[in-house]
């Protein structure tokens, strides 16, 4: 029995020393990303085109998250006090849109809750839960009419969020999420590695 306790204690200590994830609900769980810089890693997919990423305030985030100006949601976002945020949006010839959002929060818990809240909003508006197999640990939702997909993931205090409307293939959404996730996890300048 003492050997088991020693093994468990050593495993916990190794996790702490390695800096693996958050240690409690208010812990950031990693380094903060630069949201504008992070979003520059995304190429314009297919026929979609748009301007460079821009810093975003609570009102811009609310609109990016839902597609409409929403003062109530902006107030909720402001109360959660994002440390930094950026938005990048593309549009296509058939009226489709793709929006990528990167935000930094004061804890991993808040970063995780962002995606869950936004998915729940779409589910409440006629959508259904959606987590594609290639986007493990993501939180998402989709609706068929009108077509919309939302997919989010957190890495430490950083939340990444992809929203698509119209005829945007699922793999465009999941590829954008995975590309941002890999940058956050593997690249020291974005908060990983």
C-alpha cells in the first residue's frame, strides 16, 4: 500500500512540475495568446475572403459569436472581463460566412464555459449538439435551417471559436478549429510548447 501512495504522489508531483493544465478553477492553465497574431495563421478557405483579424471589444464579440448585435450578450461578456480578443471574418459568393474568434480570459474555467454557453444558445434556437469526431474535446452546435455551425475549444485561458453560416462544409469549420488549437498547444509564441 505505501508503494501505491508513493507512486500516486510522484505522478501528481510530475504533473505539477510539468505545468499540465489548470490546478484549480481560477488557474489560467497556461500562457495567454495574442489573439490577433493567432488568427493570422488561418488562410482564407476556398472562395471565402475577408480582412485581417482585428481586436474586438465586448460588443464586437457578441456580434461575432451570434451574427447579430446583442447588447445583453455584450454585457455578459464585459462582466467576464476578457483580457484580450480578436475577430476575423470571411464571406463567400453564395452568402456564406466564416468567423474565427480568439479570446483570452482570466481562467481556464471561464475559457471553457464560453464555448459551452454559445453552443447552448444555438441549441435553444432550434439547433442540436455537434461535436465532430475530428474535433475531440470541442463544444459545438449546429442548425440546418438556417444553416449555422458553432464549434469552440479552450486551451489554458484561451478560447477559440468558429462560427459558419450558409453552405460552409463541416471540414472547413473543423480544420480552422484544429489549426488554431495546434498553434496554441505547440507554439510558444501563442501560449503553447
